C-alpha cells in the first residue's frame, strides 16, 4: 500500500518483527513502539501520516486500553487491538473505547493484512463521500452538512445550493448560472430567491457564513478567508 503507514505497538520484539516484515513485503510503511508510553510519543510525532494502529493490550508502562483512550481524544485513526485474550467482555470493552477490529493471538498474518485492507478501504471510501471546507463538512452520500461537528438542518434546496457553491470553490457564479444548475432550467421565478436562500444558509452556518461572498454585479462565490 503506497504511502500507507502502520504503527505497530507490541512489547514482544519477535511479534513486532513478524508483523513488520509481512506488512513491509506488502508495501506498507512501518513505525514501531515497544510500550504504551513510547506508542503515544511516536503517535504524537507522526499522527498526520499514521493510517492505522496495531495495538497490543498487555504492555509495560501503559496498557493498550490506556493508549487507546489517549489516541481517541485526538484522532479517529483506525485501531486494531492485538491480544492473547479472547474473552467476549474484553472485546465489548474494546469496541466501547473505539476499537475498529479485535484480533486474538495467535493469528494468521494473511488474515491480519486482509483485516487491515478492509478497514482502510472502508475509511478511504468514507473520505471520498465527505469533504471538509474548514469545518464545513458535507456528506454527499448522506446528504448532510455539519459545521464544526454540529449537524445543520438545511432544506433540500439550501443543501443543493450550498453543495453547488462548495463544488465550485473560489469561482464567481452568476445568479443565472446558479438558477440553471440548482433550480434547473425550467425555473422562471425571480433570481432574488437565491439571495433569500443565501441569507438563510449564512445564518445557519454561523461564523462560516462569511465564506459565502457576494460578488458585486455577478452573484456569489465560496472562498475560505481566514
């Protein structure tokens, strides 16, 4: 997997080497940590490039649960827990903390890779359906918009208008063009309806409303200005 980085956290050097060698043969980039404290240190230094964490439960200094809690406070990176324990209660506890997968030792390296690839495929698919515009996140599959994590209630027309502006970021759009693409060509009403909808959208998205700019004599454009 080109440009895919996995952090392996396990106090057993033999286990780390086994997983590392297998994943590197598959094209993954590897980072390692031998205990919980080191894991958090490595994660903090590389959190922007780590795509997945393989995390052992029983480790010195900090156990896997503690490491997971810390990671989940700042990241949604997928985490697979590796453990010699296979108790149902342990698995339920892991999922409550935000584990994506749970694999009991001993395990087949091929199965581990299959689990990793399945998770990354799902995560990457989610990313393709959502896009973040400085805190304005639009989910095209779910047809929802959130601003700084808060779901915004938009009418269908408001959603379509905002989506059109976002899809054409930094492009000045005339009112006629907006009408033709959002209201379709069979709309014969007053173009001032756009102004009304823009006003409502700006109000609903709060401080981010400033990104929807009025272009004098033309129409509107969405542009992020700090």
